C-alpha cells in the first residue's frame, strides 16, 4: 500500500477544496452554517473504513462516532455524549451500528492476545463469544467464526443502545430514531443489513392517548 506523505495530503486537500469551489462557489459557506444530519453512525476505528466512500454521503449528512470494534459501552462518556447530542439536539432519524468482517478488535477478543488497554476494551466481546461458544465453535473455519462473532457483536451493541437512559427517554417521548445493525464486507465493499428486530428492547413504548 502506498503511504502518502503529509505534504501530499495537504496538497490533495487544497486541490479538492479548489475543485469544490469551482463546482459550487457557495459549497463551504453553506457547509459552515450548521449541520442537520439524518444519521448517527457508530462504527469501528479501522482505517480501512472510509465512511463517506462506502455510503456515498456528503459532509453534513452523517454524525459519526468510532471506536475499536464499534462498541456501545454504557460507561463511555464520549459515546453517551454523542448519543445525547445526536438525539436531543440534532434529532437524527436513524442510528447505524456498523461492524465489519476481518475486524482486529474481534480477532483480539477471540484469540485473547493483545495490549492491556485494548484487551480490557474488547473484553465484552470475549464474554459474547463465551455466551455463544457452542454456536461459534461449530463453524468450520476461523474466518467464519470471526465473522459470526462480528455479527453477534453488532446485535449486542444495538441492544446496548436500548439500555441507555438517553434512548429510553426518547422512546418514552416517542422521538427515538430507528436503529439498524450493519456489517461491512471488506472483500466486496458491500454493507450487509443484519435486519435486527429491536421491538423487544423498546422498554418504554408510547402510551395511547385516553
């Protein structure tokens, strides 16, 4: 893989900005006014996931949070702040929890060999493997086991979203966004919708009007 020098990246930025100005002289002026994204994306920090390219979105369309192995940690103040801001202030309509196959965080949890802090971070995924060990171990290859664990991890993180007081309050007030669980296949570039049903986690359905 060709690694670009910092000077080249800065030059590419200048070229891109000039090109955008030619296409639309008001592009950056409009962009600077504010953001009204429809989507909150919670994904992995993996460098192979250029979000805007895979989704073909423009700046301003997606509010983003990324961490190792796309975790929704109930004690992560960073994620909770983003979730609160996205729901209460940006009024996003959809939350996209997106994992991917060939994920280093999934592999680290499955094999149990990694640095101390990362090991602590991915420990919930290791617990997820232990909870589903019989199903996963029946799979024939290491690749299929890791891929299945990646899918189960996405489902677990979708469920975790519904354990937050932020989502529960939004559900109670009938303003919760729709939540989707996705996995990206790096070998094809395609997004797989896991079609996760979230109804069972809607702890506070809207009350009918008397």
